[in-house]
C-alpha cells in the first residue's frame, strides 16, 4: 500500500514567487495534516482537514499561506508571495480517525526561498 | 499551550546497549502519546501509540511507558543496533492536535 506522497521533494525559488506543495494521503484516511519543520521551531502543525473540510488553521503563520483539499485524495499548501523565512521542510500526514490511530507522514518537501 | 521536552538532545551508545529516551509534557489532559522515528531526509515513522488510558505499549525491542499524572513517557530500546541510529520524537495529542518535542538524536556505534 502506497504511503503519503508529497511533491515536489525539493523546491528552490526566489522570494516573491508563488509556491505550491502537493500531497496525496493514504487511501481511506479521513484526516490530513500539514506540518512545517525548522531547526528553530521544530515540528509545527499548520492546518488539518477532516473529510476534506478544514477544521483548524490556527497554525497557519500568515495570510500568505493557504491550503485546500478539493477531494479525498489530494491537498495543496500554497505560499504567495514566498519569503526567505518560509524556508523549511513541509510535511503532509494522514490518519484514519483522530485520536486512536497513528499519523502517517510523507517524506516532506524541502523548500528553499532565496 | 502544551510544551513537550525531550532529554537528552543527543545520545551515543555502543551496539548492544539498551537505550532510554525521555519525554515530558506540561498538560496531562492528553488523548494519546506517540513516539516517532525520523531518518535524515525522511518523514516520520510511527513507532508506538499509547492511549491516555494505557500505561505502556510494546513492539518488538521497543517499549514505551506513560505516566500521565507526572507528565512523563519513556521509550526503551533493547539491545541497540546501528540501524537504530535516528532521531526519535515524542508527540502528545491534546485538543486533537499533536505537539512535538525537539527529538533525541541517537547514534549506535558498531
């Protein structure tokens, strides 16, 4: 069974450009999470969805960040305009159920904003 | 706001030694506690999940305990191997969100 798939694996772009990160969760999972990992702040939850509906976006740092889940098999995290401080590894995770099942993580997208 | 602390930040042991990794959290009103492993350049792999009503979970050489009242969990890895070298992260779920510690980076020397 395929795990959580993220693309691209690496993204390097210039400040001010729009960045779109993509995630395909595990089939059958009803929760999807977006995290950001940096050396300074560790792993932080940005937003999560249940059955394609955003439930909690309190971790989204600024209005420059937006996330969508148009269907059960696809989600995007968009940054527009991007800034150097957005450089981080962004992870997508999915789970079946919220509190009694582990979250399964993708391999992440390493984002560098120049 | 939940604070999760992992001590030590790094650990180096010879092969065969048992590993003890510690995790503490500030708010005991949690749904569960999870231990993850992260290899360089990779995502997180779930190792063990302990529900708030449980005291421990075991999987092979791994055993994790949970003392909710004192806000502590310990991950034991028996008879360590070089393949156990990785960063281990503890995460607690409250308000249906995971809060992560900074991790303990383990090196097992052959």
